[in-house]
C-alpha cells in the first residue's frame, strides 16, 4: 500500500465526520474526503486531536450584511482574523482564530 494523503500536522485546519465519511480540511481551505471502515473514526479523530492544532469543524450558514459584507476576514491560511461586532457572523458564534 502507498501513501494516500500527506500534509504537515500544522497544516490541518479541522475535520468533520458523519456516517463513515471523514473530511479533512488543510492548507488554505482545501479538503479531502475519506470513507472509513466501521469503528475506525474514534481512533482517527483521537489521532487528529493529539497531533494537530485543528478541531472538529462547525458549519455556519451566514447571510451577508449591508453592502454584501460577510462580517469577518480570513487570512491566507484559512483562519478567521477579525469578526465585525454585531454582524451575522458574530451573532452565529464565529470568533477570531476559528
């Protein structure tokens, strides 16, 4: 067996798991979807938590504010740098560092 996917632990932004499928978000927001064998998810997620600075992702549906603004800014690595006070993003719970 060869290597399926490789990236530095510091590049892992987060992951999402549901119904046997794991999505790993890395780099500048790229992602990779994998199907895992039954029962493998807890081990894979525990390893991700142990060796990366990423976390389980949370999906937010954010409407645009006045002038089409999103209410937050993201740096080139995909990390939220600022969240506008009283914006839809702040109300939904988005915070710098996410």
